[in-house]
C-alpha cells in the first residue's frame, strides 16, 4: 500500500448532512415548494375556473379578477410595440 502524502490537501468537511439546530427554521410553514415560495405559476390560468381553483390552493395572495374585467395577458410585459427604438 502506498503511504499517504503529507502535502496532499485534506478533505474539507462541509457538515451538509449534520442535523440542523432546533429553532433555526420555522416550526410550521404553509410553503410546500419553490413555486409557492415565490408565488410564480408555470402558466397563467386560462379561464375563471382555473383562476378560482388556484386561489383556493395557494396560501399566497393571488390577485382577484374583477367581474367583467379583461383576462391577463399570456405574454411577458414589455414585449409590445414600442415607439422608440433601443440602441
């Protein structure tokens, strides 16, 4: 067997598998995933039923549609026609 080289770098212990100290994280949270944490949706609701279902599922504040209001755009903001041109 080859002897260990005393000049070789030593293994770094990052302690990523150590148990967390008590009280570090909140005891009870309503967040179950990254999407709920950020409030992002993969795709916007396509109709009123989907919008209402998402509002019931999510503990986050979801904007309410006013009756007779226009549907939200599926495009990104700022992608419309602009009078000025960027340089």
